[in-house]
C-alpha cells in the first residue's frame, strides 16, 4: 500500500508538463546549462532508475530532496510546518466531534420534534456552505466589524479560532447526521428495552448503552475525515495565512517546486493511512466482538 | 419511475431541492438574457460600486458587474458539475462492472489501483492533478471526475458481485448472452438507484471543491466568472466591498444545498436502506 502510494506520488511529478531543469535554470539559461542541471538531478535516467533513486534516498537517508525554491531539505521544510497543520487539524477533529456528536444525540432523542428538524436542517445547510465562504464571512464579522479576532498569523490562540471553526464545519455536519442515524438504529434494539425495563433513566440508557455502540461507526468517520480535514486545510490555511503544510504546498505549486509538492502529498497520504490504521485499532477496543471476528 | 417522482414531490425538502436545482439550470440556460452587462467587460469608472439599481450585486475592482458575473458563473458551475459527475460515473461504473464481473486478477488490479486513489484525500488528489496539468476548467473536470471513480466503482462492484449470482443472470448466460450484454442489460439496472444518489452528492461536492480550488487560484483562472474565482478577487476588499465575496458565495451555497436536498430526497425514495 505504502509502495503504491510512493509510486503514485513519484509518477505524479514525472507526468508534469514543464521540465524542472528548465524552471531551475531560469529564463535565460543556455541549453547546455539546462542539460547539466538535468544530469545533476538524474532527470536524464530512465523512470525506474529515477524511482529507485527516489526510494533509496527516502528510505536510507529519510530525505525527499531539496526544495528548488529555498534550497532547504524538503523534510525540514515540512517538519517546520507540520506542527501548525496538526494543531489545526486536531482542533478541528475535537471541535467537530464534540459539536457533531452532541447535535446528533439531541436530534435522535427528539426525533421528529422541532429540535430534530432544526439540527438536521442546520446540518444540511452546513454541508452546503463552502468552508472558505464561512471563513470569509467570519473574517468580515469578527475581524473587520467587531475587531475580536485577527485575520492572519499564528501568534496566539485567537488565530486558531476561525480556521478551526471553518475547517470543522462540514465534518461536524456529517458527524451530526451519522450520529443521529446510528443512534436511532441502536435505540430500537432489544437490549435497550432491557435497560429501560430495569428502570434506568432515559439519559443513562442513551449515554451508557446506546451511545457507546453508536460510537463505532462514528469513530470510523473520525478517521476517514482526518484525511479530508488535511485536504481542507490547504484552502483554509491559505485564507488565514496559517503557516502549515497546506500553505507550503500551495506556494510550492505556484513556484513549481516539485520536491516540496511531492513531499507534502506523500506526507498527507501517509498520515491518512496512519489515521485509518489507528481507527482499526480503536475499533477493537470499542467493540470486543471484532477481536474474535 | 412515475411513482418515484410522485413520492419525491411529497417530500417538502426534496421539492425545495428541486426548485433550487431547477433554478440553477434555468439560470445557466438563460444566462445571456438575464445578464445586464457583459460579465467580463472592464469599466474603470464603475469600479467597486456598492449594490444599487444599476448594479444589483455591485461591481468589482475592475468595474465588472457582479450580478452578471454570478449569473454567467452558473454556466461554469453546471458544466463543472455535470461533466465531472459524467467522468466519475462512467469511469467508476465501468471499472466496478469489470471488477465485479470478471473477478480474479482483473478485480485485484482494479481494486488495488482504486485503493491507492483512496489513500489520497479527495481534495488533495484534485490539487495534485491540477498541479500536474495546470489550472483551467477542463483540468478541474478531469481532477474532480477522476477522484470520483473509487466511490462509484465500489458501489457497482458490490452490486455486481451479488447480482452475478442471481438466477436470471445465470439464465441469460445459459442462453448464450455475451458478457457485455449481461453486464449492460441484466446487471447495470440494479445499480441505477445508488449511482443516481451518489451523483447528486458528487455534483455538490464538485461545486464545493471546484470553487474552493478556483478560490486559491488552482481552478478556473480569474477573468472567467467562476464563483470561487470571483470571491478570490473580493478577498482584498472584504472591508470595503463585501459584495464581491458575499453574493457569489451565497449562490454556491444555494446551488449545493439544492443538490444535497435533492440527493437526500432521492435516497429516501429510491433506497430506504441507505437512509441516514
């Protein structure tokens, strides 16, 4: 799987029109200089050889090459930015799970009543709002009109508020919908009737018995969405000038800085796989049946 | 079919969705009649005008009429949505059919490639493709269409696996029907409902992703009135000319809300099991 991803990332850059050697050499370079750069970078070798070199460097030296824009190691560039993206993405995961799951529970308990219609209506509208639109509306309201929050930068927690909220939007809406659906399904099952029959409070029934089982599909979703959040961070980081990996990647795309593009895409894909693996492990912990299955 | 439509019309939210989606299609169809100005004509004397009778949604930093640009943008939005869904559905359905029908190494190969595609989060995959091919409407359609493949292929493959074992398929094979005929005539009809439902979701997703990419400059280039691209020009004027950003964003929201409501309604009518 990881090999497949690495080949895909490698090929991605190979298939790019526009020759990195020509870009590197600048506008006024002679053909001889371009040829020399090409040899230095190993771009004159056949593709499998280039891929072998790429993997050798990556596996043996942990290196993804150097940025053609700054001349620094790609791994250093990424590691500098990674904490920012992780903070943003994890805040969004926590925020969207708290908000999404609570709203989903409220909707399920009040099925068919006003609270249900309101939260589910809100969820589908939330799903339909482009995150960058919400981001810009928040900037207009909280930064430009009320002057509560700064527009760009990453110097205090205040900088995190708007990007995290914007990034959480879709994810919270999806979680609310799924929580409601799975909870309704679980609430109809027999053991809950037993729980009620033995005189437990409705709240205890929902929280201790129903929600725990409903958490299983929800936790899959948290893992699956982590990748989506990383992707969404590309746009959000650009709006708020948040110095994360997404911003690094977009800058790299505009300057055709291929090693950095390659590195960030590889990183996000790997992070996505790891998140899904973590969910599989979490599964076994939440649902003992799976261990024996 | 008729029954489906009738039941759909009994759902108030689905009707709202139909109205919004229909409105988008009508807007795109009659755009030239609705536009009061040339959507890309520059008029320096009219720059950054607030909404008024002359310019319902105001003007941008080049004096272009936002209302006309937004109306014209609906054509790009419909084109992007329809074509990217077509690319996604045709490729995904074909791959899913092949994988499910032939199984064996064909299935293994197709499933592996799709799994790798799934390892890249949606938007990242689109960004990567656009980074390779360069910005533009066609490339955006290809990018958003390609990353739809795994979703369609997975649904279709599953349905084919269960349908291929049915007796009527066995019967068709016994009387000598070709593989293509069996796939198209006997298996494909089983997957129509989930494919339609997924298409509604993808249409909305394509509008969101497309406008988002255009917004950061990786989608449709700026002089074209793509909604996200218009919003990108408004970004520098949020404090002074909010209308450049607010109106196109509202249109995206309404268009996506329309297909989402329609998709939910279709799902409830066509396939109650998928209800969420």
